[in-house]
C-alpha cells in the first residue's frame, strides 16, 4: 500500500507541469489533495483530471501573497485535516543577464521561488510536526551550478537549497520526526522555459533558439521526474536528483567547484555557434 494513501498532500503550482503530475500520481495512490496555483484555468484542468474518487481542495493562490499563504493552512485543515506532505513546487523563471534585467524582474523571481517556499514551509510546519510529515521543496539543477542569463533564478534556487538543508538539520536535531527533502530537477519536459518571460537576450540569440535549446536539454519526462520525487519523498531522502544531467552537475560541481564554470561557458559558446 502506498505511504500516500489517505494522507493530506499539499501541492503548490498544481496547474501545470510537475505540479499537475504530482497531483495525478498522488491521486492514483489514494491521496487527499490540497491543490493551489495562480493559474485558475490550469488548476481547473488539473482538478478535472484527478477529481474522481479523491477528496480535493482547490484554491487559486499566489505564493508571493503573504496573507493568502498565512491563511492557507487553516483552510486546508478545516477542509481535509492537517497536512502530512507539503510539496513546494510553485516557481517561475525569467531570462536575462544581471546588467540588463530590471531589478523588479529579479525581485519577482526570488519572491516566488524562494520566499514562496519559505512562507509555505513556515506556515505548515506546526501541522507537519503534528503529523510527523514531510516537506519537499523543489530547487533545481541551477541550485547546484550557476548558468549565464539565469542569475536571479540561480540565486532563488541556491537559496531554496540552503534553506531546506538547514531546516533538515534543525528538524532532525529537535527530534520532530519531520522529513525534509530538497529536489534538484535537471531538464524536465515541461513548459516552464517556454512560459518564461525574457528581459534580455544577447545579440544573435532569438527566443525560438532559446526554446529549441531547452527542448534538446529536457531529457527527463515529467512522469519519470515525479516518480523520482515521490519515491524520494516516501523514503525521506534529503537530496533528490532528477535526471542524468542533475547527477553529472552535482558531481562536476563537487569535483571542480570553480573550473566547472569554464566548462559550461565553453559548452554554451560552442552551442551558440552550431
């Protein structure tokens, strides 16, 4: 029997991509679902996919809305009971270098990707302590390595990693029984890159070329990515790497913490000349 059966699973960013697939696979395992997303239409489609036979709470919510997040745990508990699992999956990206990207764009990415995770984790911790549950925070391949044109995204995902790893230490030392997982997906076949807003592109680089590059690098299906997340969460793994690219990046960063940047720079330069 699945460890998720009859457990209250909270998923942010459930309106598309990995969030939707998390909802689908958890529903198939008999979970009770609290789904949220800023995209009402996408969230409605997810609900239609998973509604049969499952208890579900659906809320249109922006994780950068502090008061909405503060109010959310009480709403979940009143409707479904205290949370057993929290999947902080909501995120966004914008493309642009540090020199040319507006500060407001950087702040938006960090507010959603980092502070959204911090807020959701903080407000649900009392319930997770009660249920001895698990919080699973989605970082990224770019929470392991830096990449040009993604400084604000990398900053947010490195921050998620630091926050989550510190929380894991604190929960363990306090003997709370709360599991803490940090997920680092590599290239996953979702629309996150195609939906990204572009603040600046170098001369000679088009949006179409950017999308084509991502499509080539997205080597892991969303179904396989979510299976890995759920398996790691069930086993309370502190670090969950998704895809060969994430595993290689993790190894490369540990082996060559400075030189890997030169290797990546050469790789991206060579790709630009193809």
